[in-house]
């Protein structure tokens, strides 16, 4: 249920962006709720032995749905470069496609940089949710876009290096 909640939180983010784009505290509450649900869902699943099967795919799908809703709205508002959510979507698509096809895995195959990318994604959402528009923090996040693009590109390249034949 914690994982599924992130789909709803992504929808709530979009609805709030349409209805009240200046409701910073509401966005902050949604960001904290999503980050907390992501932090705890895996622990709860492992504790109760329900962390296998569809849940292994549901968690990253819920994460990217929420993150793309939040960062897509941020990009539409000009708070972050549009190419950031695009690169996140490309990275997730690569992960979702190559895990079952290339690795023939029943569940997602994580990568080192991809894991850090997930942490960065939530950091961006939280930072943008809490930083007042025009503040030093919001400007720093916006100006970090080229470095973030390099990081996401490196994560994509890291996975792509797995595609080459091993000798």
C-alpha cells in the first residue's frame, strides 16, 4: 500500500499544480509523504516477506511516476530544465526494458549510478518543493541541471556498457 500510495501522490501533485501552483507547503507535504513511503515500503515488504514478485517492479514504477509528475510540473513552471525529467524517463525506460530482456531477470536489475539517481530524484523533488521560487536554493537547483544531465547520462552509459559482449 505504501508503494501504491506514490501513484496517488503523483496524481495529487498534478492536480495541485493545476489548481493551486503556488501551494508550496502542500507540495512539500506531498514530497515528504512520497519520500517517506519510498523509504519505508521496502523495509515493510522485507519484514513481512512480501517483497517479491510484482512488488519488485511496482516500487520503481511508483517512484518514477511520482518523480516525473513532480519534476514535469517543475519543468513546466521553469524551475528546472525540461531535459532533466526527460533523462530520468529515458533512464527508467532503459532499466525497465533491459532488466528482463538483456539480463533475463524476473525483477529489475539495479545499477550503482541508477540507485544514486533515485536518491537524487527525490532530493530534487524535496529541494524544489521546499525552496521558495527565486531563492538561492531554487536557483542553485536550476543551475545544477547541466551537471545533473551529465550524471543521468553517465547512469545510462553505465547500463549500456553491460550490453557489450564479454570476452
